[in-house]
C-alpha cells in the first residue's frame, strides 16, 4: 500500500503543484478584482458636494440640468427615496416643499420634486451623474496632481505623462487655495478668484488658475485671505503671457 502511495505521488505531485499554483493565482486575481470594485464603488459614492455651497451660476446649472437629461435621473432618485421608506410613509422637506403621504402618493411626491427643482437642489445630482459617467477630471492644485480616469482619454494630452489642463474638454473639479483679487478682466458685477499651481511662497507669481464669477451667484460672504475650495467648471483658455488658466465656474464648494 505504501509502495502504491509513493508511486501515485511520484506521478501526480507535479500536477498537484500546478493545480495549487493555479488556484492561488485565481484567488489572487479575484482578490484584486474585488479590491478594485470596492475602490470604484467608494469613488462613485463619494459625496462631491461636501462642504458649503459657496457659489452657483444658476443659469448654467439649470441649462445643463434641463438639456442634459437629468430629469429622468432625478425622478429615479426621488422614487427610490420614497420607496425606501420603511413604514410606507414619506415625510420630507425637499426643495422647500413639505411632503407627507403613503406609497400610493409617490407619484404626487415625485411631481412636486420635479416642479420645484432649483439650482441648489439639482447641482448635487448633476455632479453625481457626471461622476458616474466618468466625465469629471479631478485636479488638485496644491499637490499638482490629476486623478487618472477615462475622462482624460478624451484630451489631447499624453495621458501617460504630463497632463495639460488646457486640453481637458470635460468638466474639471479643481481643488485649490483661492483668494479674491482685482487682477484680470474687470467686468461689472464680477468677482475674480486666483489659485496657484503648487504652494509657492508668492501665489501671485507663477502659473495659476483664474475664475471669474458673477457676483450675484455668491451665496456667502467672500472670505479674507486664502481659502480652500473646489470649483466645478470648464476650462476656457490658457494665457501664456500671464501664466493664467481661465476656468468658467458652474459651482464652488468650500
């Protein structure tokens, strides 16, 4: 019997070793896939509107909302929210309208949400959809880093090397240390903010991002000095003489 076992092992041990190695490899691949999935879900569920809504360009927000097919997304989100009510009753105050009703009134509740949709109400939904569609490029000015994503594939930059912000066609979510300034194009009813690339000793020198906001869209008092904020907008142009990248802002959060 011992001889038989030894002969069996002599023939089959290489195959057993191969199967064990294959199994370990598959387990490792599965672990990597699960880890990537969890990271993707965390990124997708990240609340991009954390903080105070400091600025909104109402017309741009609503134009994008109405033209971008967000109505269906808002309806779906509201319906899900009402359906998730454990006791079948929905009590909410959204967009300034109160609602209290059972599941049979879901349609009426959803209609109320849709009718009173306002810029401050839909900006979070817009950012959520943009993120889910992977058409937001995340830029961090202090660390001079850009999050690699499928959105960068639509730029003219070499995505394996340096990224030129002026080539980005999708929305950008720029995090930076902003300060108000009188520099740049002066227009009545406008407030200009500048944020430097990196963390230079003199933020007024070197390359920087310039955002011109409609003063009426500022929702809070402009802070003195420098403040950290995130700006959702579109790149307009690069001014090489001034070293300034112009960005049209849709919203700013701080």
